[in-house]
């Protein structure tokens, strides 16, 4: 005996089967945890950055437009007068010239020496770990200690450097009274501290270069020098850009070395090595003019921003093909993606209208 189910009963059963299952609070909580937990994990960094980073920057911008009184913790709005006063001061242009001079004398030799040291450490030498750790020792030294040692070495009368020069028959150099000589001495301190740090960064990038490239170049008869300029340097372009940008930011904010170069720490009797950061410190905590110091800080920030953008545009062409699998431009890649989508849509339409697809649809219907 066969049982026949009425259409209404079948419809009711189908409707009951299609009724969505109610999602419980536990499932919702699990979904929220999956979506929100990554943001909660990284939120401490952004909260800390907001408190100690963005808020001081914004507060400094507000103070820069005021004649600020530190005692009463209030100020009078003066607009751009603080900026105009800073730019009109001859000390600003002297400090700006000294900053760029020390920056160039330190950054350019520093990068060249860092690349050379990294290339030596990349070779198969004995006690590689020892030498790699050794180049980092100047970086971990206290900046004040480094400045004190080098300021005595570059003394005008009893300095070690002038003693060596005298033994060679060379007249002593006035390392403190001569502007260019003082810049060389301060740049030497910077190079001593930061060359090893940049060398390790470049060494890490060299270690990531596939060794197959060097083996193939050796088979082709390329020497070490040819391999360095044809394989190593092109592969180091992104890392070099990073090192250049960080060196630019640090070089334009140099403070410790010129501050400790003499006993007074004011940039010399004639402002021979006065930098922007050193003058900013003197305005803020020497003259107690925090509004003008904030304006100078923002001017320095804008200078660094402009130099960074210029570096970005100059170096963008050097790495436009680095890390890509083809040399297509963005417009060509968009056109290729559009053609690929059109091809996929055409294949689907052709498959849907083919006789085999129609037979398959009939079988599914049965």
C-alpha cells in the first residue's frame, strides 16, 4: 500500500525545512570575537601613539600660534607672527646651513662605508658573528660618551688628531673655531655611531639575495666586483631607500653631538655648528619662549617632510620594477584584468549554451 502525501503537506514540510535556524548569543559572540579581536590586539600601539605621538604634535601646533606663558599655562593668539619671527632671524638661516652641511658630511660617507662593510661581512669569513656584533658596539654606546671622547680628540691645542697631524708635519686644525672643520668633526661622531647600524640593515638585505644569482654569474665568468654592481646593488635598492630616508630624518634632527661638542653647548661662539635642533632647545629652555620653539619645530618638520617627498620621487623610478614579475604599467595591468574578466564571462556563456551543458541541466531536472 502506497502512501501519497498531499501537495499542501509537502509544501508545509518544505517551508518548515527552509526555516532559518536562529543564531544564538554564543554564535554572535564568537563572530564578534573573530572580527574585533585583531583590532583589540593592535589597539595598545595606536592608543599609546595617540597619547604620546599625535596629541603632542597637535598641541605643539596650537602653541606655535600663541605667545605661550609656561607659568600660567596659557597664551595669547598671535597667528603666524612666531613663524615670521623665526624665518626673519639670521640665526635660523645659519642653523639651517649648518644642519644641511653636517647632514651631507655624515650621511654620504656613512652610506658608502655601510655598504662596503656589509659587503665584507657578507663574505665567508671566520668569526662572522663576532665581526657582525662588533660593528654594532658604537651604536650601543651612549651618545654623550661618544661626544665627549671625540670632542677631546678634536681639541684645538691638545687633541689627539692634531697631535697626529703635527707628527706628520701638518699644521694643527682649529676644529672648534673653523666652521667647516667643526662640521667634519661632528659628522665623524655621527658616522662612528650609525655606520655599523646601517651596515647590519644592509647585510640583512644582502643575506636575502638568492645565491643562485651569484653562482650563475660565476659560471658566466663575472668577477666579484661585477657581481656586486650587477646583482648586489640592484637588489639593495629598496633597503637603500629606507636607510636614506631614516638617515635624512636623523641627520636633520641632530642634537646630541653638537650639544656636547664644547663646554657651553650653544653651537660655538659664532654659531659655527649651531643646528636647528640645538637652537630649538635654546629657544624653548634657554629663553623660555615655547611658542617660538614650537613654531621652529613645525618648520623643521615641514623641511623634513619636503626632503622626504623629494627622496620618494627621486627613488621611485629606481624601484618601480623591484619585486614585480613583469614590467607592465598600471594601465596595462588594468586592461589585462578587464580582458581576463571578459574572457571568463564569455567562457561561462559558451558553456551554458553548449549541448552538453543542456543535457546536464536536463539530467539534474529529472
